[in-house]
C-alpha cells in the first residue's frame, strides 16, 4: 500500500520537466488488471466470465491509448518513469488483494488511517527537501500550495477510504476499479 502511493504520487513531483500527466495516469489505469492477475494466480480466487471480458476491454483501451500516441511519444522518451508507474499499479493491485484477504475485520477508515500515517513522514521529508519553497517568488504561492495540499489530502483520502470500504463488501478486482475514478 505504502509503496504504491509513494511510487505514484511522488513520481508526479519528480517527473521530468515539461512532461504531462497523461501517460502516467493512463498507465495507472492498469491497476484492476494487476489486481485481477494477483487475485487469480496468487490467491486462487474464482472469477466470472464478465470480469474477464471487462478487464480485456480495459486492457484493449489502455493499449489503444498507448498506440494512438506511439510508444516514444506516450512515454515522452522516459521509460524509467513509465516502468515506475506500472510497478506502482502492480503494488496497488497487490495491496487491494492483501487488504481484502488478510484484513477483513478492519474497517475502511482504520486501514486508511494506518496507510496515511505511514506515508506522512515520507511526504513531509520529501516536501521540505524538494526545494519547492525556494522557487516561490510571490507570497500568494504559499497559499496556493496550501490549497493544493488540502485538495490532495482530501481527494486522496476520500478515494482510498472508498477503496478500503469497498474491499469489505466487494472483490479486490472491483475495489481496484476505483482507480478509474481517482
């Protein structure tokens, strides 16, 4: 759980200058596919034909988006960042299955609070060592950063809480589909 958040969200901070979020967010949509693979092969869960069909359609969509731009344009010439996002998606798929399988007695809020309590120290150190504050030339920039922080914390926490609540009532594959909403 922690690795998937750190890899994906901190990758956004460290991505190459002038790169867009499109390739990274598109590849992050592969999370349900990884959740499916982990669920079937590691946890031996049985899945219905409709899940196979739905994931196949999702996979075709991701491949179509990649091919529509060409692989070099899609990755913006940086395969390392592309592979890190794929790895983050894999960890996210593992996380949903592990939480669903091994932590069924914990409620969604408890799991979310535990996750974010482990991420907070890493996020704080990254923020204060990134050099972002030295780039601010306007006093308004600090307010803007605060608003971005509020939005990021609440949107991420609500999405993660939603996933963790869904894990109590649905399969890991279905819950990981919340990444499409994120």
